[in-house]
C-alpha cells in the first residue's frame, strides 16, 4: 500500500466533530442529545430567503462568476455601511463558507513557514487551514480569568519575527464570546502598521453583541492595505449548510491573488448565493429577533452554569459561546463519558472539549466550549443534565479543587 | 503595504477564465459571443432534481455531515455498479465540486515537493491545486498527432523518482476528448502496483463516450489500495453551479485522512446535495439523451473544423472537447483578437487557448480547446464565425504553414 502524506497525519482532528461516533452510538441506543457542542443555531433560516430558492425558475444550474454573483456582492457591500465600512462590490469575494475565505486569505498572505499570531484559544480550524499551507500559527495566550480580553500590543510585539506576516483575530470570539473594543483594536492597528503586517479578522459573529458596540476593522481609515475580513451567512442567518462566506478587503494586490484562487475552484455554490442575497433584504428585523433570543439564552446559560458548584465561567459579551472551566481533571474524558455512560431520563448533553481550541492543549484540559444555540427550555433541560452528570462523574472520578484532583474512592479511568 | 505571498504570484491564471475581461468588453459593445471556451453545457439540469430543491420543506439550512448526506452517498455507491465498481457508501466522500476532491486527494497523497506524473495536456487547474500544496507536477507529453493516447508504461516509468507518489489521469480527457482503453489502463496498473503508487483518475466525463466503452479504474480488482477517483455532477447532470463532486476510494487509510480535511471545511453545500440525489433517480434516460446530443455536436464540430483550411483536428472519442491546431503563430493572441477586433453579423467566438493546458506552454502555442457544448445551430454559426475570423486574421497576421509563419504584408502585432 502506498504511504499517505505526513501532512495528512498532522491535520488536526476537529474538536467539535471528533466525538461524533460516540454521539451516533448514543443516539442508536435511543438517547436524546442536547447539542451544546456545535455552532449550529436552531433559529430558522429567513423564510423569505428559503422561498426565493424555492421559487427560482432557472433551467440550468450553471457556473457563476468565480468572485460571486454581482448582485450579491453589491448587497453585501451595502450591508457593511451599517458598520461604517465604505466598500464597493469589488471588495467582496463570495467564498464557499468562511472556511474557504480563511484558506484563501492564509495562502495569499503567507508562504511556507511564515508566521501568523493568533490569540488562543481560537477557532480550531484556523490550525487546520494554516497546516494546509504549511504556515506556522504563533499563539498568544489569553485567559478565562481575564475573560479572554485582547492582549496589549506589547504582548503581540514580543512574538513578531521576520517571518510574521499577519495578526489573526476572531471578533466577536469563537470559542470565547469575547468582544474587542474600538480602543483595543485601535492600539493594535498602530502595531500592525508599524510592522507592516496584515490584520485578518474573522467577524462572522458580529451581529450578536449584547449591550456593547461592535467595531469592524473595515471601518478604520488608513488601514485599507492591511485589513482582510472573513465573513459568513452561516451564523447571522442560520444558514450553515448553504456554504456562503466572504473574503473582504480593499487591498487591490490581495484581490488580484484571491481572484486566482477563486478561479481555480470555479465558483461558489449557486443556491446558497441565491439564498444569501435575499437574507440581506430582511436582515434588520431578523437579526434583532435572533439577537434578542441569543441574549436571553446567554443569561439562562450563565445563571445555570454559575449555580453548578465548582464551575468557573463568565457572562460573554458576544457570539453564542462560553468557555467554561469544569471541576474535572480531563474535560475531554468527561465529554466522552457524557455520551457513552450517562443519561438523565433518556437525555444527555454534548459539549466541545476546549483543548482543541488551544495551541497549548494543556491550557484547555479542564475547559469546555458551550454553545447557547438551543431554545430556553432545551437549554434549561441541558443544564439539568449537565448538573447531574457532573455530580455523578465527580463521585466516580474525583473532583478538582484548587487545581488538585481530590480522588474519589472509586476512581478509575 | 505588506507583501503578499510568493506562492500567490505563482498560482496560474485560469486559461479558461483569463479572457473574461475581453469577453465582458465585447458584450458591452453589444456583441454576441458563442462560448466554445468553457465546459458549461447548455443542456438543462434534470428538471425533477430542480423540482426537488424547489419543493424542499426544511426550515433551517443546517450543517450536514462532513462526508456528505448519507442517502446521497448510498445512491452514488449504487450508481457505480454500472461501471463494475463494488462500492459501499463509506467509500464515497461528497466534496464541493471535483475541485475540492482534487485538492483533498493531492494533499492526502503528497507532501511538499512530492511528484505526481500527469500526461499533458491536462486540465489546467490540476496545476493550481498542486501548487496550493507545493506539489510538483511531472508532465508526460502526449500529442495531437497520436490523438493524445495514453503513453506506454515505460514512458511513465522513466519519470518515476523516489519522490513520485502518484500517477494522475483524466479519463475521458479534458481538454483532449481522448478515452483510455481497458487494456491501456491494465498495463498501467501493473506499473502502479510495482512502484506502489497511487493512481488518481478524474472520471467526471465518464458518461460521454461515443461508440467505445468506458473503463473505470474502480472496476479493477486488487487495486483498491491504489485507486482514487474524482467525480462530479457538474458535467453529467449539467449542474456546474451546484458544486457537488466526489472523492471515491476503497483505501481506508486515505479515507481516514480525507475525513479530517472534510471536517475542516465542515460540510459540502446542502442544496447541491439535495439536487444531486434526485439526479441519479433519472440518470439513465437523461444521460442517454445528453450523450446522443453531444455525439451529434461532436460530428458537427469535427466536420466543420475539418473543412477549414489549415486546421488540424481529430474526432474525439469522449467528453465534449476537442484540441485543435490552428494555422496561427499564437493561438492566445488569436483568441483575444476574436473578442477585441472581430465580428460577423454581430457575433464572435470564444475559445480556450491551449497553452494553459500544457506544462510546456510552447507545445500548445498553436492549439485551442474547443468545447462542443452549444446546440447544433449555434455550433454551425460559431464555426462560420471561426472560419471567417481565421480568414481575416491570417490576412492580417500571416499564416503558419509547415510550422513556418508566412507573414502577410500587413503583419503587425
């Protein structure tokens, strides 16, 4: 048998999807799973957009333009006015989900062994896409104690080497739910400019900020050559399966290269683009409603988690995630156990072990990412499940207090 | 301004899409263009499949499984029985077009600087995807004189080095329309096995073989560990914009790695998969009709081209392309001139310069790829256009005879 590539071995497993076989087995046993593990909202896709797909009259689903359907690019450029970004449609490249935008961005900015600084914990797939291009991710650790705030520019500066090509942020944050303020970002801009770096910002959760204002890096004047924004309709319009994202930049040089990558894969999916275009027509009301819903859930989750002994968490400012520290020695083991060994009235909970979101895996060993993408009732039931599961788990495997495992008598793993 | 990556400069321009700005300008002048340059069929997408998309009732377009919707994978596995391939649904990975299948395959088989042998001319984007993974393409030249037949195993063997990981074929051939016979492929299998290589075959045109039988490499026994097939609904079901392709292999080791790449980009497009699944229900009648149509066009094109003085072509056995040598010194210049300077009753023709399909660009300098994807009437009109355009062009720029440019008095370029 031929040997597959070494890089194939190095592709990280998805921390969100690697528990799927256990979930499948649990479902086969008739168990109901509350999915708090994945950013798949239960909010309905805008019905008018679905209707547009259903009432389309085309007879041939042909190739579209590589850079995306012109009318969609225009609509998206206009939408950004809301965030004080002055875009033309040529600044918007439609991609096959944010995933493809991330890959194109990294390949366009970085050669092999170039470095990109990213605050950790970060969206796990950044690592996979960097690995596809043999690009080094240089993590800058942020902590739950400080609610994963943006580090000071000096902390970034310490990591800059001649190989550094970009700083890559996720704002609002997945998996942390943190929101960077305008002044935080302004300070970082100066650094980016001084070292002539790219600033890549994944803003896919921008519409879900609770009580605080979101600042898009596209709104900063004089940063046009530096800024590349990743976007997607997946979360904002609850359309994860449509596979429509965007790569947005005013840098003409980057546009020229991205155009070649876009041509290489021919075009983004047709139906998804059709859907997307209509989404923006009804965006204001739709988004307000979705945001209010997530905000309620955010409080339900936070209050619920806080009331569980030994759980360390915070109230996130944005997105629909929360990083939570559990009183367990190995959160990944707990997450698996939830699927293989636990049930409460036929239910269990699926969580994402946080180590997958850390470059330094050990930092996330006791944390999980919880997505509040279920309705309030389900969320309350899921929290009950989690509370009971933790009680049982700690009895069997022992509890971590002050960082030290208090082993129970029946401990075995 | 930061410097974009060097690899960004190296991404090849699409030979099919790089003339687009000139086409756009021609259209803006009110000119009608007969598009013989791109493999975008004018045959209708199966109406029952479009109807399935239109009558879908889902309320949330959520993430699907990374490896594709299970029912689609099953349908595709069954479809392959027609080609004596014994597949289970786990052998079929749904990808975002064949494009993504090519990228995943190359990254899974090859590390940086590994080599893949491909007969040239080849589908230009192979080069781009290889470049994304810093993989070397080693071309094995085939010629128009020999109708681009598969070279003997000895010719492949001469190119094998310790870095060689795979042989990559396109069968039936884009851009050549050639069809490899079972015995040709069998001879190559022995070589692949002896050197323990992967055999990657892009079979997206398999349904369009005229009078000769198609052999899928999936039908060869004992080659399960070596064979990876690329497929797509784009051409067979005239659904290029749906972005649904497949990576098919029985090699469990490859499946394991591909699974990780698939998880990285989350899932293939939802609507396209919905469409695809229904396509296979009506495939037999639909494909027979499409094939008969292409076959007629194939003859129209061939007879038309043959009747133009100085044009060198052959009757292709499969797909819907023909590589054609023109009596011009620079086919790319001619293709551009068609768009910028020529018209016949308001019409012109768009062709794909063939140099983009060659690794050794000079080999394709006088050739174009012609796609017979227009209906007979349009095809005849396009041929008339081409005939007149060549007449005028040769008067201005001179004619190539026996490889030597006979300059006209008015030659200027």
